DNA sequence: AAGTTGCGTCAATGGTGTTGACATAAGGAC
DNA sequence: GTCCTTATGTCAACACCATTGACGCAACTT
């Protein structure tokens, strides 16, 4: 990791050769756009530099390394998804909406999500999200420890599904296609004798190609409801 | 993707310069070992070639590209984890053991798991695993469609958690440390007024640094049990 | 107007996957 | 046992990648 290249406060605003003035925010914006527009390979320091109209190495004046940049971009996504989220109704609906927001936010930026869903950004937007999530669990009547444990189980399940589906979406087209078609091709051709269970559900197997997020979320929330009633 | 470089049946067994005779199996073995022993950056075609004592490009005679190799390695891991698994007791215990097997198998190979948990290997070991998993759901009394849907929710939740935790484990040490310490450092220093919920559970927040897999699994299985009774 | 120094630029290092041409030895045919 | 074919290992090259240290300009401070 580079040391001392990233000042906290920036005083001199020197434009690049092409005239743009770099900003931490501008870079994050551009990275987000770039990762979205072009394919899975789009996000590299060199391309980012080209898109910003600056030398690639200029980015190291703003972020220690690509990991640092990634966390900043990830936090931006969290901010987007949680923007204006202030759950008012019952806690379960709040959790459901939070789950949907996180999931769809990550689905909108699959490439970043696949790389960052398991990270702790340690930044402002993530702080707010955890604050809200734990607040919802507390509203469900859970004690301090149970609230934290259940929030962890909840958010990790949501993030896990988001990461899985995002990684699938971020796959190069021919690979994504190959994985998806497995359920209508390879799995359909297995010998019945060796795979009796698969033979029986043959016509339902294509369901495996779709996201199971909604089903898993329903199961998880119903379990939390039971726990809340029992506790 | 290279075309026609990977014959199905191999007749001529020509040794490399260092004397070893390459095999699809040998390569997968070596990749698995390499990814485990050394750091997160260990698995590259060049290192693999060096470890096998052959030219890196020789691998392209056995696998179309690194993605093809990755899927082969992933399927090997599935095979390892499901080896000798033949659930006999009640379906819920069977699912629980399957979840533990998958999770710990992936935890043993975090680098590969992080890259492949969301893939469909379309290979023998995966076929068997799905066969067993859907069989367990059927044993729980679910109809064809419900069995497939619930199996998808189940396995994706398990894989999601496995992927999350594996990716965390596979992180470079200083990054993993940074993410982990967030809960005992950054999250402990937030101002109480702005984050009242976090302030209240301050002493329980370090729980967030641990895996939530067991808790999430308990919740999921209890929900499936309720569904089975209701349906 | 002069002096510091922040920050954009350049060039270089050592990594990556992948490919096409090449050479050689393995195995089949006789 | 010898010849032929060709599978397969090797080599060199291409086009990328992140990162760093030296350099020098220009934007602020004084």
C-alpha cells in the first residue's frame, strides 16, 4: 500500500491535461458508470484514467490502491440504495424493504457487488444502514444480543444472495449462458436410473435457473417472526 | 475460448521436460493445493505451470481456459465435501448436515470458493449433490415444485454464506484484518447522538465480526419445518 | 513577486491470460 | 523393427494489468 499519497484535505486543484479537475467524488462516479456500462472487464485503473482524461497513476493521489477505491464505490452504492429509507411501519415490513433495497441496489451494479458484497466499507453510508437495520430488530422486540445476532444473519443472508446473483450477472455472457442453460440441458439429459429424484422433478428443474432470493427472504422473515413471538 | 485444443480421450502420454506426466486430475490436484498453500494470488496459469513442472501453455491442452479449470476444481471440492454422504435419518438433519458439509468444504478452500460458489459446474459431483438435496426436500413431504423451489432457496442461502465467509477468508491479511477490526474500532467510535441504536448495542457489535452462518441456518431450517407442517 | 509543494505525468517493473508456430516423441501400421 | 502421423509439450509474443519513483509544472502562500 502506498503511504502518504492520499492527503485528507486537498488544497491545490490542478486540472489534468484534458482540462477536467479530479475529485474523489468524480472518480467514484466515473468508476460506477464505467463498471455499469461496459462489460465485466471494464474497471481497471488504466480505463478509469482514460475515461477521466488523466494519467492512470493520478488516481493514487486519491486512493491508496484499487481496494481503497473499491470500498469507496461500494459505500456509494449503499448510500444510493438506502437513500431516504426511514422505515415507519412494522419491523418486518421494514426488514423486507431493506432487503429489497440492498438486493436491487447490488443488482444494479453487479460487477462492484460481486467484488464488494462481503466487505466492510467502514464508511458513512454503511454506518447508517447498520444503524437502521439493528433499530428494526430492536423494534421487533429482540434484546441487544439477539438483535445483533439476528441482524447479522439477516444481512448476511441478503448480501449472500445479492452476491451470488450479482456474480452471476457479472459473468461474461457466454459463461452466464452456459451456467443458466445447465438446467435445461445437462441436467435434463441425466440417466433416470442413476438420478431418480432429478428424473421426477425434471420439468421443475428450470426453476433452478432463477434467483431464489424472494423465496429465501420469505423463509427467513417468517422464521424471525416466529422467534420474535416466542422470545 | 480456444477451440478443439481439449481432446476427450487422451492417447499419447508425453512427459514434460521435468519428467512428470500431465493428467487432468493431476492438474486439478495441484491447483487445489496451490490455491490453499499460498496466498490469494497463488493461482495463476504461470504458477500452476511452474508447480507442475511444465510450460504454462500446456494447460490449454487440458482445459479450454482458466474458467474451465476453475469449474473442474470446484466440482472436485463438491465431490470432497459430499463424499460418502448418504443421509438416513430425518430430512431436516440431512439438510443440516448437507449445509455443514458444503459450508466447511468451501471454507477449506476459500480462494476457489470465493470464485466459484455461484457457478454451475455441470459435472458429476454437482449432479449427485443436487440429486441428494432434492431427495431430502421430497422426503420432507414437499411436492415437486415446492421441493425444487425450497432446495434452491436452501442451497443458495448456504452457498451465499459460504461465499461471503470464504471471500473474507481469502482476503489479503491486512485487508481481512481491516474489515474485521471495523467492529471493534470504527463502529465503536461513532457519536452516540447520531447513532443511538449502535450506541445501545455497542458491546454486542463485535459479534458482527463472526460468521452468522449457524444462526442463519437455524432460522432457515425452522422455517422449512413450519412450511412442511403447514403444507 | 518569490518560494513551496501538491499533484498530474512519464517511464519502467514485474505480473497476468492466451495464442500460433514449432519440434519431438509416442503409438499405430506393416 | 521402421516409418508416419499427430498429440502434446515448448517457445515467443501480444496485449493487458496494478503500482511506484522521479520529474516538473502550476497553484497556492507569504
